[in-house]
């Protein structure tokens, strides 16, 4: 029995062209009845596809028609069913974010890569960090801070000088963005089960926004973050090119 493949593509012309050619060659099924979903684009589109299809049983196999493509496989229009049959699966649990705003509202979102807080005005943010109900840092003055999963540790976290985490490490990275006080604080490694809370001090004078994989919430006063084990994103990679190999390779370039 041949694989039922559903193709999804970003709006980029190169991705749309790839989808048209692959559809002609292999057909195109509805996502809810497919054995595998093939995402064509860059990492941003891959994240969008994973979020959008998180309740479907089919795993997602990405092919790079974007820029970096850390979560993607190399693009080729040849032998796709064979590549899909041989692909190795990684399971990623996202982070859940509950952001409380100055007007008392709450917004929730999921993040496969990271949840970040960033100053939204000219002055540095003042954050209090609470882990599992205990205040661990009474004041962090910074441009922002983030909590990253292992899958997202080579993205914004790495740019902010956070550590690269092995995919099976069951830890989260808490990383400061341009910390001013304490100036030398570079963050912390926390168990995957940890619940992290950021409280925004002087929120009106020093406004802060929160983001979960690019989904922004402005004027936050409190952000609660934890891993969400009930959601498992299934991502396929070509043999020898999975996330564990990519994370190790990234540290030697």
C-alpha cells in the first residue's frame, strides 16, 4: 500500500512551485487522512505546520524551501516515498505559556522553540524569576529572558548565548537577553518538569511583551511557563540527520 502524502507549502514562490511539482508526481491527500504531512518552506513554516496539525495522527516531514532549515530535511523531488519510509521520528513536547496582561486578561499559547519576554520600551525590563513557586532571582534587569526547549536551543536561545541542549536531555534552558544586573548572569538549566514564572516589575514604566514561537502578547505583568507533555509533535528526519546529530554538529562550527 502506497503512502498517503499531504503537502503543505509556505507562500514563498519556491515552496509553491515545489508543492505543485510534488503533487503532480505523488498526489496530494487531505491532512486528516494522510499517513505523513510534508511541509515545504523554512523553520517558521515548519513550526506553523506542527502547531496547526498537532491534533492529527500523521507525523510531519519538512523539506527546506526556506533559509536556515534546521528542522527541515534537504529538498529533493526524487524518491520521496522511500525517504519517508526510512525516516526516523523525533518527538517534541512544546512549552505552554499563560500570559497575564496589565488589564487582567490572560492569553495562552504553545511554543515548540521558546517562550521569550522582551522589553517593549526604551528602558530595560525588571523581572522577578520564580521556579516551582520559589523566588530564585528577585530582580533581573535585562532586555529580556527566555525559556527554551532542547529543540529550540539552537534558535533564539543560542543567539542570546544560551546553551545547546541534547534532544533527549529532559532539561530546559533559562537564558537572559543582554543582562545588565546581575551583569554576568548567563542563565540556568532546569529540569523539564519545572514551572517557571516571570513577574514584571514596574510594568507600566517598563513595558514588556511575551512571545511564544512568534505569537506576541503585549503589556504582560506575569508569564507562567511549563512543558506540556500531553502534546507530542512527531517530526521525521532522514537517517543520520535527526535533531540529536544536528544539535551536536552545531557545536563544532
